[in-house]
């Protein structure tokens, strides 16, 4: 079976561009990604790499550097993104299957616009090793195909444990292809109402109703707080993506797609409390949604609120209001916050030790014996308070603002400056004022290289 891959995934001897201009400076990949190696081991034939939205931060399939992916059904219309080349290749008959990635519907939007099938698997079921990261806590790799049988065959060939991806499950799944012929027999299926029908265009509603009618589905369920889940997903996505590209933005801002750059800059400035609150909500929301699956096995919902828009269109009407098209095509992605850790289980002894630690911590809190109590009991409280007061007095007396991040202020003598010049510090480990700017170069590992394993020295 021939297959093609989104150029987010490593192909030996080919640079992994991730749809960007910046990555053109990277050397070719040394080895194939895990999913490519597994497909080829099963007999599939790789035919090439595919276009995509820059750094996967896209819903349209347009790329300011390489041009847009085009919808085979109407080449004046979008494929959707960010796996736009994957959707176009499969729908146009260039390959029966294509690999893509999905963080916030980047497989499902192209599948919807191009009229094909797409699978975003459970988090941890398919290895992400050898792929360029976007949002580590939401990234998935998956497949687009022209039939559900092709999806099942590709999934069976690629699933399984992978030590190169720490998020990958240790669980071995039984083959899914033999069960495809059973169809929906025995499944409890419901249709998503509420949020998933508000704002959808007539074509989207008609498509869902036709599928529900064909499957004999009459039950409707509502996913609570879906709108807030979408907001939380946006906060997590933009914050993690902004942090990932933070070191590139000051130096190579003009090399980014302007739309992507602006979103990354906004993400880099998201306050930490927002991200913490979004992650707390994520856990609560996940538990609420999974309760629905005690009563149903599958929920039908529209993947997009409209048909594929014309290439270059900037806005569209959603719920009676004109809104930006690029960030809102994937409006129906609240389910992206919901995933089960696929088969990972903590060992019994480790689980008991964790429970004991938590119980001990609760007992300490109940008795009012936290860190402050332990400091007082050892006579360290007063010493710590005195030392802090002395440091503050020296700070006020010297007036020097150069300091290690989070540490006390002290003047930097010539000897200390020489030591700092010679001693590398961890990335983001030191902050200096204008007086001593550049005294200590910051060194560390580029977060992009976590999977690829290529160290880079950063200023």
C-alpha cells in the first residue's frame, strides 16, 4: 500500500520542515519516525512528504511559504489544516493513506473538508517519536484514508509500545481490522446536542442528521461546559506553543508566517495562572465527559461548522456574527481535552507509597504542621527570618539589581563576574539587569530537540 506523510514527521534523508521557513536550515533527518518504520515493516511504500500549515498552528491548509494545499473536489477551496497536504493527497487519489497530526482537529478538519476518513487515536496509542512537537500535552499522530478498513489496517500496523516516546502506552491492542465488518451493530450511539449544534451551518447539521438516520440514532446527549473546554484548549495550546518557540521569536520573527507569529507571541504572554486554571478545568471536564460513556459507546458530532471555504477567505459568519475564519473553523474541538492514559498503570507498591505520602501530608495539614511547623521545631524559622532580613538590608544598602532569578541581591565583584563568565548556567536560570547584561551566557537544550536528540547551544 503506498502512503505519504505530513512533513512534521521525520523521513530519513529529508529535512523535517514542519511547514516553516525557519526549519529549512535544519539537516536532513537521520532516521525514519517510528510510525514510518512500522508501516514500511508491514509492507507499505513511502512515496513522499506533504504540505502543511506552519508548525501545525493552522486550520486552513494554507502556507505562506509553500502555498496552499488544494481541495481535489474544488481546487479553489481549502483543504483544512494543519494536515492539509495529507487530506489533499488522499482525497485526490495520490495515496490511499497518509499520516498526519492532530492537536485541535488537525486531522479531522481536513477529513471533513476533503470528504474522507480521519482517525485521531487515544492519547498514547501511537508513538510520536520522530515528529516535530507543537503542544506536547495535546499532540497526536494519526491517519487519513478513503475507507475505514484502510484506517484500521494502518492503525494495526502502527500501534504498540515505543520506548522513544515516554507518553506511549505499554498496552498491546488486539487487531481492529477483523472487526470493521461488524459496523455499528451493538453500539450505543447518541448525537451531540447543545454546543455542537449551535453555530453549525445547514450543511453540517444535515450531514450529521443523515448519518444519525442511517444508523437509527434517536438519542441526544449534551456535553456540559463544552464552550469553556474550547477556551481552556486554546489557552493550553497557545501557552505551550508560545513557550516552545520563545527563543526563536526575538531572532527570527520575520521568518514566521505572520498569522502564526502573532498567535505565538500572544501565547508567550499568557499569564501562568490562566494556564494552571485551564489544566485544572481540563481534569474536571475529562471526568465529566467520560461519565457519558458509561451510557453510550459513541457520540456523533460535526467536525466543522461549514463546508470548505474558498482559499484566501479571512472571515466567516458564525452564530450570526462575522468572525476570523482561521482560529474558528475548528470550533468543535472541546473533546480534545478528553483522553485516557492508554493502558499505563502504576505498580502496586509505588501506588501505595504515593497514597501513604498523600495521607501523611493531609495529616500534617490537619494538625497545622506544614513546612512552617517543621522549621520552628528545628529552630530554623528564626534563623531563616533573620538571614532574610539581613539579605534585604544589604540589598537596600548596595542598590544593585543584578541577581540570580529568585535569589537574594548582592553586588557582583570583579572576581564573581569572571566566574560567571566561565560557568554555564541552565537555560532561563539567570536574569541580569542592564548593568551586567551578558555576564553569564545561558546554555541549555533546545526544547525542539527533545525527540530528535540534537543538542543546541542557546544564548
